[in-house]
C-alpha cells in the first residue's frame, strides 16, 4: 500500500473549514462561564471561588449527557459519510428523546439535592450561600444543556458547525447584557449578585436550545417520516450507548478526579482555590484550539470510516496532530507572556497573582500533552475503539493527577505548582499511550456500520 505523508488538499480544506466554526462555538460556549467569573470578580473573590467549585461539579454531572451526545456524534458522522439518511434521522430522534429524559432527571436532582453534593466537597461555610444559590438555578435548568449538547453534536457530525456557532454568538451577547443587568442592578433590574449570574446563564441556555431546534429542523432535517420510528429503533439507541457509555465513563472519571483535586486545593486556602479558577479561565484559548481541531478531525475520520476510507482517516489524524502541537504551543507561550496583565483584570491580590503565574509556566508542557490526548482519544472513539482507551485514561488520571497531585502539592508542600506538575505528567502519559494505540491501526478491523466501500 502506498504510504502517504500528507492528506489530499480537499481533506485538509474540509478539516480547516470545520475547525474554525467549532473553535468559535466552543470558545463562546465556555465564555459563558468566563463572563460569569469576570463579572463576579468585580463583585466578590469569594463568589468566584464558590461558582468555580459549583461549575466543576456541574461539569461532572452534565457529562452524563455525553452518554448519548458522544455516541450521537460518532454514529451520525459514520452514517453521514455512508449517506444513510434513514439511519441518520433515527439516531437524531432516539438521542433527543433519551437525553431529554436524562436531563430532566438530573436537573431535578441538582435542584433538590445540590447543596448536599456541595457539602460532600467540604466547601467552606462562608462560600456555601453563593454556591447553593448558583447550583439551584443553573443545575435546575441543566436539561437545556442536555438538548444543546445533542443538537450541537448532530450539526457538527453533518459538517454544519456554523449553525451552532451562530447560536453561541447570540447567547453570549445576551449573557453579557444579562450579567451586567442582574449582577449589579442596571436598566431598572435588581442587583442579585451570584443569583443574577445564574439566572442570566440559564435563560441564555434556554434561548440557545430553541434556536438550535430551529436550525436542526429547518436547515438539516426538513422532514421526519414517522415510519422511521415504527417500530421504535431501539437498536440505534444500543449503538449510541455502545460508544457513549465507555466515553462518558472516561469523562465522568476525569471530572470526578477533578472534584477530588478541588477538594485537595481547598485545603490550601481560598486564595489558592481562586488562583486555580483564574488559571483555568485564562488558559482556555490553547485548550479550545486543541479541542476544536481534535473534534474536527474526529468528524472527518468518522465520515471517512463511514465511507470505507480508513487509510485516509489515519493519514489525516497525524497531519492534524502535528499542527495542533504547534498552534497550542504558540497560544500557551503567548498566555504566559501576558499572564500578569491578564490576571490583573480579575484580581489585585498579590498572592493569587503569584500563585497563578507559577502555574502558567508549567502549563506550557501540560497543554502539549492535553492536545495529544484529545486528538487520539477522539479519533479512536470515531473508529469505535473505546474500551481500551477508557481504561488507559482512568488508570493514568487517578495515579498521576490525583495521587501524585496530592503527594506533590499537599504532602511535599509544593502547593498548586506541585499539583500542576502532576497534572502535566498525567496528560503526557495518557497522550503517549493513546497515540501508540492509534498507531497500531487495530481499529481498522472494527466494523460499526455497513460501509459502501471496504
């Protein structure tokens, strides 16, 4: 077989065409939390720390929605590449119904029992009022995010991420206005502080859900034959869960490890906890680029595998990985250089700033490992190779990030910087093993759908 060094020009153009809108969309989605953090930093550093802890817990719970969203993305990409419209529509319908049910269930649990969950994290008493308020509102309307995840996954798998991007632009503008009005009390509205930030975020997510529905059923799926769901295609739900359950387990394990890590960081004091929250927000650009390119690559590989072009998928992945490392490195270096003025936008506390700056230096290495993890985790997933990567992820993250993080930061007394070294070791080890797994090409033997070309 001829060995290609670079993918065809058409594939490269498609990859870049997908990456741009996904990057902007992902950036804007995550900016909802950044806007809350920035505006609340003008209100209270304690409010920032409290909301940061809540968002960590919410991220873990919301990742349960990815049980179907991830599986939906993979299966839709495969069927879209295979040009199987009936199966594509069946996957969409099954996924929306399932995630709506899961979303409503989890929203109820967060609304009624969210404060108990925060208590498990040993949150400081002075932070609990802020955290409980934010949890009840944002968590209670979490089902908005369940639907948003699903529709966004479908639009991306069908090579139409621009629609999700447009929705993100709209809701971010609305959220800035809502935060400004409801946190501080402008335009005749009451100043509600943390409650105002939570209301603004939830309302904007609800508006985003309605807009995504509009795009889905006017621009992509203009007709849904009821015969496609008679009898109900339970086998499609099974195929979604076969990919989604292991993938969600990995994500849940990751976020559970992050909750434990936040518990450890909480031992170091409010200033260190706040420094972590600020660092997580300002390193977001490099992370989002590597995430977006990995997502775009996995969609392209899914389309190619669905069309029976597995070697092209293999070649494209290595091309994308090399570019991800270069651009992520440039972004991380730029953030380090302008780190101090960036942090000054959030706080004037010298301890918080010095702690965060020490972490940003280590983050240069961490982001290279994370870019590798994302690229090969997503491409393996798009090929249906999910069980072994999940086991690799779980072992590495709990040993390096949690055990070594606690040892370096708490036992040996190196603080947040020591913990960040452990996090870099975690990302690096996972990245190397996943890349080697992809390189074996064992995933080529898997057959998830009937391909027109073998």
